[in-house]
C-alpha cells in the first residue's frame, strides 16, 4: 500500500483545495489538520465553515479538476516542492501531479468546523461510507487547544524555544501534559471502580503502548488499583498451526494467530475471580512452553491487557461492557510544519521504529522500512477499525519528539546507500527532519514515552519489575 501523503493524485487534490479556498475566501488560510484513515480533516484557520461553504468548495474544486487546472512545478525550495497553481504559489512537502485531472476520486464531507476530504477507503475496496471519528477528533482538538495555550502551532514555534535556550522547559511542559492526561484517564477508570475488571490498551506499531501501559498502571496504583498484567503474546498458537498470509509467510498480526478459545475462557474465569494457569509462549521454539503462570484477579485488582488486538470484540465480546475500559493509544501528532503541511503520523511512528529497532533490536533501517508495508496492512486490517470503540484515546505524540529523534534518525538513515531500493524513503524522511532543529535528549525523563524508542527507559530497568 502507499500512504495517503505519498499518493501524488491525493496531493494534487490538496493543491486544488489551496487554489479554490484562496479564490473563494481570499482573506482565509486553508489548514490541513489530521488524517482519518484514507482522508484528511481540513478547515479554515480561525474560522468555522458552514455546509453551504463546504459545498461551494467541493463544486469549484471539481470544476478545477475537470478543466485540467494549471499546475507548474517551480522547483525545490527549503525542503518544499514549490508549485505555481494558477495565480497562487503553493509549497508542499510531498510531490503532486502537474496535471490537475490526475486525481483520485474524492468527496468533501462537512464535519465539525471544517470538512473531511474522503478518498473512500480505497485500500479496503469495500465502498464503505466514512464513519465520523468522534474520539480521534476529540483527541486532536484537545491537543490543539493545549498547543494554543502555549503559543505553539508549527515546527518553527518549537524550533524557536530551542533557539532561545528553553528546550528543557519545552520538554518538561510536554511531559507534564502526558502525566496530566494519564492521571485524568486513571480518574475516569476510578469512576468505574465498582464494576471494572479489565483494562484494555491497544494501538498501532510504535505508538508507545508499552510505556503508556506502565505509566497508567502507576497512576492506577495512586488511585488504589492493583493492576495485574496479561500478555496476549503468550496466547499465540503453535507455529505448526499458525495462519499464513497470501505470500505464505506467518501472519502474526491476525487475531487468528491467537488461541482465542483458551484466551476467552481464561478471561471469563479471571473476571469471575477464579485462578487459571496462563501459558508462556516460547518464541524460539514457536510453541507454548510446558510451564504456565498461575494467575488470579482479586476484588481489589484490575486485569491489564495491552496489545494490538486488545480492542477486538472477538476477545472480550462475551464480557459485560461495564466490566471493561478500553484505551486507544497512538502518535496522533497535532504539530504542523505550516498550515498547509501537516506532519504525517505514519512518518512519526516509522521514525520511532527505525531508531528503536536499530539501536536496541539490531535491525538495520532498510529492513525496518522493508517490513513497514506489511505492518501497515496489519494495522488497517486489525487495529484502526476498532479505534472508535475505545472509551478514551491517548495521543502519545510529544511536541518536541521530532527534534529529539532527528540526530538519532539522521544517523540511522545515513546507513542506507544511494543504490538502495529504499534511498527515496531515506531522502523523504531526511527532508522531513530538516524542519526540526535537533534537541539534546539528556533532559528527557526516564519514564517518557519517547524513552521507549531512544533508550534508557525506566521500564526496561530490572529494578522496575
């Protein structure tokens, strides 16, 4: 699959939007805010759009496409592709077509104070209507409100803090927000204490699920809970009967790779206060170990389950909803390069994974990039479809993280040679990083979610356990 921001036909629509909004609302500025699977939420910076105004944009955009438009690449400038679009000059981080008629089918859907540019879940191929992302929108808007309070909107604003020698204050403010949000989530969970038996935490690759789970567990202990962790990884099927994908490779991302009958049985019994013998999966042998782990969840305890399938109803659909609290974790971003150019959340997670896997798992950056397409397919098939079923959503992004990742990511990406099939991806990511001034990681707390990727996390210390 190709990411939304890498499809030139979609970037061409974005150029057209900039042109049409400029023509219809010359005193306004278009802002591309956040992605929604195969679409993106846009709005006028500082203004509310009515459905009538969205319809006008839609109609004029379609006329522009039908006419073939007028797009000309002027060249590269400061990390951007600079385009002449009619009488408007537009800077774009990702390239577009110079033929306005070469666009993917799209729909403009009024939503909240702006609109969603929906490309119809093309990768799914099922023609499903877009489901309004209530939780995703709330998480993004909360982050925008907070950034506004400290006068931060773009990467240039963060760079200014660093240039002024205030990076430690910047880091401490960002980390304090995470701590406050996790404390608020713990308080929400406390409100359900009488009935709650299971806390479920899910999210895509490199979203920071593990650190989030550990930090939330600490906040729960402050609130009087005693979390007991259950790992879904221990419920993998024996490799001999594990499902394979279309290429014949083991598909460990599908929920069918888990021993669901055993898992569901154990969950039911644990919720009822019974003791069970939970399995231990031996990844070297690809089979469950002969040893097991005795487990029981007492009345003053809560079962904590973290994993990519944690929100899938196939696991917990047999349990009463009142006994469950579902948390979705992802690096949702929220910091733009400028109003027109957002930082794709996928790129943030890919850079996190490249740095972590190279530094602590011995995986070369080229191999991480090679695996990424498969990882993303698994996310679309098994994770994103359940994100709106969460009770709450946690944005694990930190406004300074691209600055902190830059020195490490630059070093990793430099190992990819010019003749590599991934040289274009290397150059794309290096270009994105140029918009962020590097910051020293020494001031990042040991319990920061970012430490899960750059190292020295308190949660990997043997004394933590």
